[in-house]
C-alpha cells in the first residue's frame, strides 16, 4: 500500500496530494476542484510566435523568445498601466525544495472582484493587470489548490499567504498568446506528471513556463526529455544561453552539462573547424575550453586561439580585457604553456597587467615543482571546476626545459610519457613533443614504435629532430637518458654528435635494447607509477 503524506491528505475527498501522485482524471473537473482559474490571453508583442504561427525551428524559437523577453521587460516599466500586484515567492518548493530567483518575466495574479471604499478611490481600474494590452480571449479552468500548491511555490503562496486573493474562489492570470499552449501543458503536468508535447521548441516553452511558475519537477522533466533528443550545435548553444534564472536551477544543470559535453566533443580538434568555432558565441567557446580533451598542438596554441577569438568578437581593447579577465582567462592552462609564450603574456595588452603577472608567476612556480608534486596538485583540482593544473590531450607532449648559456649553449629536456600513451603507439605509431629551442633553432623529440633492424620484433625508439627546413646546418652533441626509480639518477642510453640540416632527425630505433612486450611488461623497470621518464641533453658544438 502506498504511503500517505498526512500533510497533503484531504479526508473530504480521500485524495493524497503528494507531488508524485497522478491526478490527471481531476484536471479541469469541478468535482475535484475548489477554485476557478481565469486565464486572460493578450496579444503577443510584434514578431513573436503565436498559436497561429508556430516556431518550427530552434532558431526561430530562440529569436522570438528573446524578443518576447525584451518586450515584456519594457511593458513592466510602462508608466501608464494600472496598479499591479506581483506575487513572486522565494519560498522553497514543497515538491523539490528548490526555488528560483531573478525571474525574467514576473507573474501577476489577479482577483476578479470589485473594490469599494478607499480601495476604489485609489484605483484606476477594478481589476489588477500586468499591462494595458487588450484581452483577446479568456479561458476558465477548474483547479485544485492543494495539487497546484504542492507543485509550485508560486501557487502555494497564492493560496496560503492570507492575502485577499488566497480567500477568493476565482483567481485570474494574464499571459501572452504565445504562452498559452505552454501554460496548458504545465497545468496538465502538475496533475498528471507527464507532457503531450515532444518537440524541442515546445519543450523549451514549457520549460520557460515551469521556471516562471516555479514548477521545478516540470523543469527536470523537460530537461530530461530535451537531453534524450538528438543534440545539434544550434540546440546546444540555445540550452547554454537560457535565462540566468533557469541556468541557476539545479533542475536544468544536467541539460546544460550535456550541451557543454556535446560541444566539447564535436570541436575537440579545433583546427578542423576553424571558421565554425570562430563564429561561436561566448557560451560555446567556454564549453570547448573547459574540456581536457582539446586536441590542440599545445597550450600555446590554445592561448593564441583564445586571443584570436576575443579580438574578433570584442574589437575594443577595454571590452576584450574585461572578457578575458572575467570569463575566458580562467580556461587557459598557463602552467602548460612554454616559457617563451609566458613572456609574451606579460607583454600582451589584451590582459590586465596585474592578472597577467599573477597567472605567469603561478605557472612558473608549478613548472618548478617536482613531477610528483605536480601530479598531486593536478589530482587536487580534478574534483573542482578549476582545471588549470590538469594537462589536456595535446597533439604534442609538453616538455620541461632547462637552458644554459655558459660555458656552452646547452639545454636539458625532460619528456614524460604515460604507459597508455606508449601502448597506443603499437604497431607503428609515434608521438611528438612540443618544440624547444637551442641557439635560436627549434627542436623536438619523437617517440616511435619501430621494428628492429632485423625486423624480428617491435621496440621503443626515441629521435631528436630539428624543425627548420632548408639549408640551415647545426652541429649538436646529444645524449638520451631514462630512469627506472624516482630516487635514482637518469641512466644514459645513447649519446653522439650530429650535423642537422633542415628537417632531419637522429635517434635510436631500440632505445632500451629490448622487445616491445618486455618494455611494456607489468614488471618493467622503465615505468615509475605508470610514467616513462626520458631526458635529452643537447649541446651546441662549436
């Protein structure tokens, strides 16, 4: 037997008015109602959708919705309207315990009664009204105040706050024509916990009505149905640009999270969608930049992209500096940028100087930390919304570089590869490091899965390449090393000299002189906590 909530049980009717009950049979039935809801329907503002002009696409829905919101705001500040009574309760909902704030459109409850005495003398009209619009038609419904109050803090306050409207049998609401279908769906949902509509624009209209009347259970229901519909870039952006009062509601977070994940997955390789991504609004760019799976060449490339997008959409430097400081800058993972690029951040006029100094200093301190400490900092942030210490899925692996000018120009480069990255190299893959510089020339490391020289087994190879192509020649002494224990020094594997010409590379096909399976074995000495630590030392030969 179903448990009965005594606070919501009416002994007169034998009905349990708990939020999860199905009372579809009682909708608009005078036998199960104690009130009459009078709905006055007024004309929509120009260019908005009406019952005779349905929004068939999300683009139309979004355009008309924004227009309606702007017009309603204008109407609400009109000086020539009669006295109005606005009821917008922040009381927690009996159903879900979540209220909504900062409504874009205020809801007005009206009582169809005449005023007398001082009230009549101080009023321009015998009815309260949201605006001065002409009523097109009126709908009358029989309603149950316990059912509506159980689902909506708005109706709860309307029926229980002791004001005169709470004592009247007839209550009047005034809405725009384009809101009629959504309101009827919402009222039916409050009785039956289901909707008859299934299209995205219609569900969004119901979602907006549910937000307006604070029916959080319906917001959750609409959010779930919208998540089950095929997602498109258009719909995802629309979900992310819903009014702030909706976005703040916990009920809609799963929908906005799904929209962010969709955009991040679709545009994870930004280079393939340059023009499309550059045209995205701010909400879309934030969704993409928040992802760990961006397949950009490096964080330097992410920084360059963010600047390019900001300069395109915010041509005024003051606006650009504000949007980078308050919105986009937090998505750039400065600790994974190269020192050369960090120097440019300090010189960049697009960033506030104080902010630039702060993020660069933080990045340099992170780079100076020991690898295990860096992993600890990243793990601590993995459970938060701040991801600045978490490495993305870059196309080129980050390196740590220590440079020396005396007694000879020299650099020591540290490259860490995770075991799963090495596993993915089989049978003939390769992974490249980010570029580093020595003597004004750009170099990179590349790890390969090769066949040994006798082509008898696969093995792990490491190579050093020079970026510049052409007639440039550069003679370098180099040494490759690795370590098998955190407390031990790097052990030299190979060393030599090489005269680089543009585009050439040098290295060893089998760095550890063992087969691939042995290299990747569970008891392999080359992986420390699942990470392969490599070092390359380069010295210019004069």
